[in-house]
């Protein structure tokens, strides 16, 4: 009797597995055939209070970072194929990983020529320098949540210049 019950369970289990596989295959066919839809509105929820602002340079709250992160790019980033290895990088806005000069104090980035802002205007090295200057040297009365990440940058009153700009290194002053 126990053996018959076990055999019946195996048969029921096999039927359930086959039904699941067939159902998944049937449902997957229309989804795979659909063309991607561009445009529209993406609505998603972040389990946090509303951010103080959507300025990704000024704010560092969970709600802001996760809300605006899809709209920001960086010069180089940790390799997305191996994000646990923080010593390997890949290019995002730059064309290549720069080699340091001036005893490791200067990095010159070459910007990809095909980067455009949402309004269609081309991004330039001056735009990148302006972003770094806003982060590292915020205007009086303005906040910069990330300025402490750049304490090693020479703060003797010399803003970052184009086409080459200081990204790491230098002597912290003031």
C-alpha cells in the first residue's frame, strides 16, 4: 500500500512538472515575439521617504541615489561583469582607462565623442569639468555630499580645467 502511494505521488509530481514546463513555454512564446516599446512612463517605487531634492551632486540619501542613478554616467566605473573586484574598471563616458602622470597626481580622460544630453547637445570635456568643480568646489552655501571623496584634490583655488583635469592625486590644502 505504501509503495502504491509513493508511485502515485511520483506520477502526480511528474505531471505537475510537465504542466509547469509546458505552461511556461506557452506563456514565453508571445513575450519573446513582442517588439520592445520605446517611450512612455516608467513608474517604480523606492521604499524610502521623498528625497530632499533630485540633485545627484548634492544629495546622498537612499531615495535620491536610487531615483537619479539611472540618469547619471561616470567617466569610468567598476567592471559590471565583475563588480566585486574594485580594481578592474571599464569605460563609461571615457574612451579608455587613463594612465596617471605627474607621479600619479594627474589623469587625462578622453571623452567619447557620441555622448549627448537629453536635449541633444553634445557633452564636452568642459561639461565634465563643470560637474567635478560643482562636486569638489561647491559654491558658498551649497552642499556637496561627495566633496569629502575628493579631499586629496589640490584645493588651492585652482578649479579643474579642460581638456585634462585632475581626478585623483594632489595635495590636500584648505
